[in-house]
């Protein structure tokens, strides 16, 4: 039960890295790492070891805020140690497999099966196969039911896609729903207590212990923590038509459903991470991220993040100013980003920005606001931030027509948008980026054409405002995504548009836009299809994920790696209809798989909102 | 030779040249990665640095020539420009405190005027190779055969000297030098490393490690390292 720690030697790492692309991904030793040394760990027998796993490559994973937050919390505690692990890129995976070397952590190069807990960040559904691949590479059985005789490592996952816990249910010992800050310490304390009492039991020589029962006992204790869902304690009973009949708890002493999500009440009690790990190689977001708010109060009907991170919690501006200045100093970064779901809703934004600017070397350090709504009130802020480096401004109208924007409750009128863009153009911006969705419920050809009409209006505006020289540099880049209904949104019941229909709509847009000014790109609708199925899936989808993984699916979020045919083959082989989870309007009275979770918003809110959506959709027909 | 005391300091600029090691796992980091790590460490130190101009000002840092990925270095040099003065001992302590553990600053020296560019100043580079079991005499024979037969004439010009040292199973071949010749036909270290591996493989020797050991500047018939050249008051090669 108490295994010795096994690590990969430097010599073997050298052999493995020979000829591998970007070897800097696998070497660790960054400034700011804070895990305990192997000596310290061996000297503390009750130490709990946690692996924080991000199922994508290093450059992507290190840009994730959640990993850094949990890493700091765990390593601050003298009784716990956290190390990181990321998905190896294909070339390194081949090397690991051919040399029969298990996946290892970055800090101590501990093999993953030496940890007490492996926590995956399932930030989105397209990471699921990578999670299975990482378990497999670690020599750990991907099915939780096959791991019952070994208490450790416990395998869990958290992150926004876990709000529907079923697609990962066959692989995880437990899932964490909601904010991880409070929960992680409670979980590790349970593990620690368990280790101590087990050692006592063994010392008292109580004979052989039934490991399966032990694991169940530990999981029961962990399941009492808020936000924890232990899949093996529950079962979905299906109706003949494949919809859910009921979700049953398997036992009387099992936590009652729905599992309420964990939510940090006072965000201010957790500072932004100041002494963060500074990557040795370039990452996707190579900058200091300062979270200014969590949650969103806007209620756009398609947006999952807008609901699952509620309630809206603001951080104190005084703290943020201090954390920003200290964080920049402690990291050496030359970019700071104020993150939230809608930064312009942070009331003291001007104060925050002005104060931070006055305390930093603003000539050198740039500030970015990734989710800013531009209007006359904050254009001055944006201008100040961009001083000289007017890269591009992003807007997300989401739909071309007012009618559709009303249906999805995107609080933006055409006049707002044109005014904002007009201001931006007059202040010197010449590059605009716009996000749209297609395949929305109630969408008609007129709505699709409205995208082109809107683009033409923007171009007309630019022609008037910009000088000839600037106008020649003017460009709009348009990004189109297929709408994918997500759990815990008012549109969770909606039917996803067919791939053929979405492709037709995209070509319709592509053939009508003025190509001289507009650069169009879009996400493949087949990827959105799989995303939709995985997000609304149940235990049967869990099997499909395993099948797809075994057939070679991984890095599904990488356009060049995503293999739609392979996924479809997996559904067909297991006789699971992917259309059931995507191209179908769910019944309003149907039990939804994710009804096992209480996200903190009543179901009646969702039904009411969806009802309004449907009325709006029909009214205008 | 110009005495340091006779030089008037450039009042708003202070120059430091330091030597550092890039060892173990960090041999897998590129030149650009190291440049980034160093600039962030300098910024974390809170030093008043000089920055480049433009929209994205970066600290003014010059590194010695890049080495191939996978080769350790015990002879990396870096020049920085500061807006404030600092004692070199304190500087070394502070920067090491702010660097990841596999980049280690070993020594530093101030210069009153801007030193000549590190990349162009270097005449010779010393590399050290550790060779697995085998007779040193055999290895030397094979190596000299290789030099004799070398198609590439520039190899002889680029190799300043070489020798083997140590009586244990590890043998060191030293002074593989790259002379930046006027005709630019230098034998690149990358190619040398590849060729060395090939001839060693053919003859059953194993290359255990390759590392950069030191950089030298030829001055009045002497080999001086980039910090010694400052210590001797030579700021520019041709003074």
C-alpha cells in the first residue's frame, strides 16, 4: 500500500528527449516551482502527493489559471505536495511507449502511479481522450471499476466540462463540480486522515484489509465534501427510448442527488497567484493573468460559462491593484491581462487601470482586457491601454440579425455595435475581429444574410471615417462557430443544426462577403457536433469516448489531429446514436443526465428562459 | 592598453558582463528561451535596466553565440546595460536568487564603457567531450585519420588545437575551435559534433557528453576569457 517513490533518471530522460520536438516541454525546473523535494517527501510518511494534470501540451496547460491556483494552495500546505504533468506531444508519446517508460511529473519526474491523487483539468470536452491517454501512458487502468483493489492513485477531474459528470463517469473515482479552492484542501485532508488511520490499523496487525472496501470508505468520506460526485455511487436507469428514466443512488448512506456545486463565497480570501511558475519556454498566454471577477450576470442564453460560474463575485479593487503590481514585479512579465467573463462589467475598471498604470513602467508593460465590450464610456480606457500598439479590437455580436440576438439574449444592438466600431475607427484602430455563431435555433436565410449586411455597414462606416491611407489597411476578420447547446444554459434542450446545414450556411456567408475587406475563418461543424455530444452525453457516451481513444483519438481540439470519421465509427461500433445527443430537441420534462448536479440556478429559471426563447422564435416566424 | 581609471564613465549607463552555466535539463532550452529567462530574472531583481526602443521594449541583453540544443555549457556569457550601479558580488547573488536553478551565474565584471559585442569578439571556443571506454591512443589515431581524410578543408582551419587528458575511462578532447575567418568558411560546431559521432560510432567509441567549456579572445598571443579581457582593460579587441 505504501509504495516506494519511483522516478525517471536524468540519463533516461536524456535518451528519451533525443530528437524530440520542443524538449523544453518536459524538463521542469522553472522559476517559481513549489513542490516538496523528494527528500522531504520520503522523510514525511503521511505526505499526500497530488499530480495536477492538464490534458494538453505544456504551452497550453501552463496558460491555464486553474492549475496555478491549485498548485499554490496545495504546495503552501506543509503536509501536501503538488507536481504538474501535461500531455506529451505525439513524438514524445511514441518515445515513451516504445521505451516502455511511464508518464512522469515535471518536478521530481515521479511516475504518475506513485501519486496519491491525480487531478485532471477537464477545461473542455475535447480534452477527454487526452485524459484517457495520459492514464494509459501512466500504466493506470482507465476504467475506475478496474482500479478498485488499489486505493491509490485516486483519479479525479474538475473544470467546467465536469458540470455534466457522466461522460467521464466510467474513468473517474470522483469529479469536482465548481470552484476548486476550498475543495482541494478538504480532499487532501481526507486522504491524509485515511493514510494515518490505515497505518494504525496495519500496525495493530488487524489482519488483511479488504482494499475494495477501504477505497469505498475513502470515497464515501470524500463524497461528503461539497461539489464531489462519485460516479460509482449512482446509476442512470434508461427508458426504452434512451432518455433517462431516473438517476438512482446505490445505497442509503450515499449523498443525495443533486450534488450541489462548490462555490467560493468570498473570492477575496484567495489572492491571485503572485509567486506563479514562470515557464522556461513560450506558452500560449505568456503573461500575468489577474482574475478580477468570477461569474457573469449577463445571462446570454447560449453561454455555459455565464451560468456555471455564478454568482458574480467581484474582487476588491484595492487588492487587485496591489496584486497586479506585486505580480508583475515577482514574475518579470511584460504583459498583464485582467481576466473575467465580461471585464467591462467590473465597475472600478477605470480606477484599477489608472492606478496600475501609475505604478508600473507603462512604456514597457502592456495591459490586455480580453473580454471587453467597447462603448463610449470605456473607449478612453482602451485607447490608453493600446497607446501606440493598436493591434485589433474584438467584438462578439454572435448573430447577424437583431431577431436572433434577441432569441439568444445577446444584449447588443446593431446601433451599439456600429457606434462602438465607429469610435474605435476614429481613434485609429483599423483591424476589427468579429465572432458569430451559426446554426442557432430559429435561424433562417435572412439571418445568415444579415451577417454580410452587417459587415457591409461596418465597411461603409470605415470608408467614411478612415482616411484613404488608413482605409486601405482596414480589415475585418470574422470567426464563425457552429452553435453547440451546453448543459446548464437555457438552450440546453435545443437541437443542434445538422453539419450539412451549417456547411451550407457557411458557404452562403463565404460567397457573399466582400473578400477585399473581410477574412473569414470557421471551426469545422463536425468538431462542434462531437463537442455537443460529449457535453450532453451520458454513460453510453462514456463508452464511446473509450472506444474512440482506443482507436487513436487524441488532441481532438487540434484541428489537424481531430478525426471525425473515427468518432463516427466509434458511435456506430457501439450502436450509440450521436444524433440523439445533438440533432434532437430534448423534451422540457425529460430528466437530463446533468440533473444529477445542482449548479445553483433553479430548473424553473431555465425552463422559463427557454420558453421565452421559443416564443420569440415562433412569434417572428 | 587603456587604464580603467582613465575612462570617463558614461553616467546614465552601466555595463555588466557575466559568465553563466547552462546545465543538465537546461541544455534543451534554446538561445531565445535563455534570453527570455534572463530578462525576466533581471526584471524580477528590480534593477533599473536599459531597454530597446519601439512598441515592445526589451531589456538590452546580448548573449554569446548559440549552442546546439542538447549541449551543456559551462561557458556562456552575457552583456547587460543598466541605468544604475551595483556591486558585482551583490549582482551575482541577486541574479542567482532570481534564476531557475539550472542557469547559474558564476562571475560578473563591470565595464565603464560598452564592451564590444560578445558574438563578434570571440575568437575561440573550447569544447569538451567525454568518451566512453576505450584506449585513448586508439581514439587519437582515429581522430587524426579523420582530420587527414576530411573533405572539408575548413575543418583544419577551424580546429585550433586538441588534446586528450585524463587517464580514467573518460577522455577529453579539447580545443575544438571555431575561428571566425575572413572568408567565412568556418566548420560549424554542429557539423563537427555530427561528424565526431559518426566516426566514433564507426570505431566503437561512445560519446558520453559534449559541453562548451570556455570562450576565448586572442590578445597579444594570449587566450583571455571575455571577463579577463575586461579585467585587463581591453574593452575593444583592436585597442
